């Protein structure tokens, strides 16, 4: 199968899997159900993803591809790391509170084995957090921030940005935020992080 054809079919399969996950939960997202919804063979799904856990991992990876690409570009560029975080904050918050991310979180929380949660962390947080920490280290190296340790600054920023918002979304206690709300929350998170760790001569 040509690369572009497979990429298109994978996108269709992932879309079908998300539709089932959002409508019926993890139990309704069987490999057979996804294959039928995507008009693909069950054999294709098992060949490409191995099992349901592999499909779940692929869904998580697809959901975060744009963010990872932006982080990689930010780390490779000469732009200010704080400017990079300013651009990335709304993208990260919108991703983590999106209907797809919330559906993944609900499925992982309902899985008693912990396998879905581990797959979600591997495909998402475990990739993204070190890259944000690297931006924080870059800010320290360039003396845009002072003191502290990059990992702690990263934790502070993510906590201020996300808080318990995704949990509230997962338990149906909060609506999906608007673009304006996302931008405002991202601005506040970066401002407070900067105030906590800014060099005294730049305040």
C-alpha cells in the first residue's frame, strides 16, 4: 500500500475509533466495531495496531502530533523560549480539554488494568513534558528566568495552565472552553510562572 493511501486509511480508522469512543466508551470501541465503522477489515486493524491497546496508543499519538511538532520546532529555532511557550500554551490547553482528549481520559480512568492509562501517558505526557522542560531549561540558560530547576518550572507552568480542568471535563462538570477562555488561561499561566521565576533585574 502506498504511503499516502495508508496515511489516509489510518486517519479514517482513527476518526472512526474516536467517534465510537465518544459515543459508546472504551467497551464499545472494539476492534471489530472500529473496522466496520471505518469500512476496513478486522485483519487490517490487527496487522497495523496489534490489538486494542495499540489502536488506543495510535489514537493518543495522533491527538498530540501537532503539539509535538510545534515543540520540536520551538526547540530547534532561535526564538525566545518564553515566546514559544506563549504560542504553545493555548495549543496544549485546547488539546487537553478537547472532546478527543477527554474521551481518552475517561477510557483510561475506567480501565482497571491501568494499561490504557500507561499507553496514554507514553504517547502524550511522557513525550510532551520533557520538551516543555527543555524550553524551561533554555530560558534558564538564556537568563530569561532565574533560580529553580527546569523540571520544577515545567511542573508549575503545567499546573497553572491545566489545573483540574481536564478532570472537570472528564466528569462532565465543565464545558469545553472557548478560544477566548483558553487564551486568557494560557496568558495567566505564563504570567504567573514568569513572576515566580523571573530574574530580579527583568521584573
